[in-house]
C-alpha cells in the first residue's frame, strides 16, 4: 500500500504539473458553452488526437464476441426508428451494439435531425460477426459503428463527425469520403460504468442554507459537507469527475426512518455507515450496494439543522434515472438530499481516494489564489469521466488487487 501511494503521488503530481486543466473538465476542455459554433472535422482527422485503442480514447480491444459466446448477452439491439441500418447481411447484426454505443448513437440521431430537418442518421456497419474488418477491430465487440447521413450527402460528413464528438463517442474518425467511424469504451471501463454518481435532480445545500439541484453546481459554489469528526461545514465544489446528461443508469435508493430521507446513488458510490450509534465520527465508508436495512446513516437533523444525527435505513431498492453527476468537494464529502455521502466511488477506501485527489485540490487552490476559478464556469464540460479519475482507475488496476474494486467496475 505504501509503495502504491508513492507511485501514484509521483506520477500524478508530474502529470498535474504538465497539464493545466487538472481542475477543469476532461476531453473538450476549452470549448465554450452553447451556443457555440461547431467546427466540422477534416478528412482523416480523429478526435481525441490519440490512437483509437488507447486509454485516452476507446481503450484496449477485449476480444471478439460471437453469437455463442458468453459476452454476446452484453450486446443490445437498437430499433430506433430515427436511425437507418443498412444491414446488408440481413441478420440485424448492424443493430447489435453495447449499451454505451447505443446511448451515444441515439443521442447523435437526435442531433442529426436537429441539424438537418428531414435527414436521418444511417449506420452502414455495426457489430461484425463475419471477420470483414481488420484484426482487433472494435466492430467485433459491438463497440464501433460506421455512419453516414440518410441522404448520403458527403458535404455533410465533416459536420456529422463533429456531431458524433458532441454526442459523446469516445473516438471519432472521419475515415474516408464514404463514412465516419465512431467507437466507445468497453462496458467494464470506469468511463462506461455508472461509477459513483447521483441523479442531477438530487439537492445539495449551499453555504447560505439555500438548496440547489446538484446538476446546477458551478465551480466556486460552497456546499454543505462534513469533516472527519462528523461536523458540518461548507466545502468548495471543485468539479464533476463524471457526468452523463442523457444516459439511463440504475441507482440504489437508501430510505431512512426518522428523520425520513432518501439518498439516491449508484451502487459503486461510497456512503458512510455508523459503527457505533453514539459516536458520529466512528463511521466507515461502504459501497451503496452493500448497505442493508437496519444500518445507520448520518443525516441532517430537523430539530438541529446544523448537526448530523444517525438515522436507520428502513428499506433499500433500485430506481432508474436519465442523468447522473459525480461532484467532488475539497473535503471529499457532501450532503445530498440531507444525507452525508462520500464524493468517491469504485474503490471501497474513502481515505485513499481522498488522498490521491490531493493534486486536484492543490491545483484548484492555486486557481483560486490567482483568481481564475470563476473562469472555469464558462468552459463547456462534455459528458463522460474526467481524465484524472480515469487515470487513477487505470493505475489502480495495476497496483491494487481486483477485490479492491466494486464488482461492477
């Protein structure tokens, strides 16, 4: 563990020193909020400007999926009537894809119709079971599609490429005058999993006592959090380490008794449970999926709104929501819907997670010192996982045992 901490700190501090957007969003940093002019891609241009099967894009190839393989169940058909599937094999293979690919494709279909009324998105290649692509093509995993517009107007393809980037594909390549190639990360990637998030409609408490939907947080806001002793205090909102505005995910709902509250969060997110009902500082962080009725959470008291009190979990169930956000505060904790939660997920160690995010806090403190924090609010953050936590996950997968991670991660 000590060796891992040393290696992480050295690597991450060097990276943070060389990359000036550590506290800002990930891919897409520097683009302004809508409305903004979209620039078409040039022929042979790809975004991001790295190889497709690298960490910064769609990630490594994980093996071909056949109809008789166990992973075939990971593919889902896409019957969106706003998308035309060429399906030249007459097997519906082009309609099969991973859920992440399906979500991005459906989002792109809406953008195409908005950009060119009367025109639809057209898929010429999807999942490939016949070996028609190059070795280790992501088409074999249902993670890639080749697209055009329904009118096959080649003058639109540069802008279609840009729309695919905006829709959230992890790698977009204006490959030829005939089509655009798009691909996504694997479902078991931290960027493709639910990770740790709350629905955007969840409410947080600002420093002045007012409440605000979590999705509306801006850099510079101060929200209610707690220190290691369980004392409430305002904490700086630093960034969203993950956000998905159009992706349906499954959430755990932890409903408490008196005072009755409902905390909604993804299964891999960390939440604090009490080890001793009389000592609010004696807590441990556990995955939301491991919380059971009868355990106690810390909630904001109704009679004592400035204090946290224990409340027993009365039931646990699941819900689906269409958006998700993972906020990070300077204290690593946050009060969401009146319940104390960690800002971290995936690894069941809140202290370790908070420790490895120290470079982000230092960078944000520097931006605050030079008066640049507010400027980050004019920067457009695209959907997906910020590069920093994704890098941590990648490094952790080498340095930590697989049992350290949430089973769904």
